[in-house]
C-alpha cells in the first residue's frame, strides 16, 4: 500500500525520468534510433527499475497517466534534440497492454505529435506479443490506426509469448525484436542460433526488420551480422543512459 501511495505521488512530484538506449544498425554501426525506458527516482527507494513498479502502476490504473507522460516526454525530448541539430533519430516507447486497449490511443498519440511537433515517422511503439495476441481482431484495428499515421510498430520480446504466425501477416508491423533470451547463447547454443536464424528469415520474407536485444559481446554481434540481423540493442554499445549522456554519445558519433 505504501508503494501504491508513493507511486501516485511520484507522478505529481515529477519523480519519473526516461533513460535512452541506442538501437544500432548492424551493417554500419550507426545509432539509428533509441528506446525510451522509464525510471522512478524515489527519494526513499533510490532509482527504481520499471520491472519493480510497472505492474503496480497497471494494477492501480496509474499506467494510463504514467504512459501518457512517458510518450509526451519521449516525443518532447526527441523533438528538442532534432531542433538542436542532433541527427534525426526515431524514439521507441513501450506500450502497456492497458494503454493498447484504450480506444482513443491513436487520437491521443496524434495529439502528442501535434503538441510536440515531432513527425510521426520519428515515433516507434513497442508492443509485446501477448498484448497483440490478447484480442487479435481489436489489435489489428488498433495497429492499422496507429500505423496509418506513419508510426512504426515493433513487437517486443518476440519469441517468448504465445504467438500464432498467421498474425504476422494480418498485423501492420515494421520490426520484430528478438528477445534477449535467444541472443545470450547464440554463438554456443545451436538451438538458439536456429531460432534466431528462423526469426530473421521469417521477418525478412514478410518484409519486416529484425532487431536483436541484449547484445553484450562482439561474438554475439558477429554471429548476428552473419545471420543478416538488421539492428541490435545491448550493453555492447550502451546501457540505457540519462538524456544528457545519451546526447553526448550520439554527438560523439554514436
Ligand atoms: O529499463 P529496463 O531494461 O529495466 O526495462 C525493463 C522492462 O520495463 C522492459 O520490459 C521494458 O519494456 C519495461 N518498460 C520500460 N519503460 C517502460 C514504459 O515506459 N512503459 C512500459 N509499459 N514498460 C516499460
Ligand atoms: O522493453 P524491453 O523488455 O526490451 O526492455 C529492455 C530491457 O533490457 C531493459 O531492462 C534494459 O535495461 C535491458 N537491457 C538492455 N540491454 C541489455 C543487455 O545487453 N543485457 C541485458 N541483460 N539486459 C539489457
Ligand atoms: Mn521494449
Ligand atoms: Na524486450
């Protein structure tokens, strides 16, 4: 209960902040986008990672205003960077299932883009497999409405959920994010390598891009390059960074 009360106050007291992790083009090594990841700077608890509070925020309904803040802040920051002459990058925002089920989400997102002046093509929304599979018919309509605005759509944690491959064809998607559990042992575990190779082949045959998560070593990256993976994200390049540190990384050439 104390956590719930503290979380509600956190939004009012502006204790949330976004960190940014680069998404890197495998072929060129260039930073092409970033994922915004929320943190709670709690005066009592220190820096709290999202896994420790997103679930509670969902239970108490705070995820809607919190998710709205995350989207607005990510777009505001990215537009500010663009106006300051930083390279044009896309910013990815994670959507909770609750947000994805809000019927007015497309209008809300459009309003944020209008208010911040950021182009729709510079926004990416990450939804998990389970979120889109919960109600595929509704999800397909929602993805159409978001994608129709020019927003990029990624499927997060791909391969970990219950997925019917037929939905890949029906849904308006741009990118599959291969879950880091398949990447970890990719250069030593033949099964993981086979899964990653198959996901890449499947994605490419459906004209989707593929990004690998959790890349920590040169060996993993070399393997992903060999398999034709498009982008990667992971500690090898950078952990998620506070805004000013992320800006310094990009200005230093990624
Ligand atoms: O930042 P970290 O690597 O600790 O993220 C852990 C999890 O929290 C990830 O699964 C990520 O998708 C989720 N997460 C991070 N930021 C947000 C956010 O703004 N909204 C939602 N719904 N989930 C987030
Ligand atoms: O949204 P998603 O579930 O992809 O959240 C990204 C999470 O992965 C964040 O918690 C982030 O801190 C974490 N992460 C990012 N890069 C790495 C990495 O290279 N290794 C590991 N173990 N975790 C990572
Ligand atoms: Mn994500
Ligand atoms: Na993920």
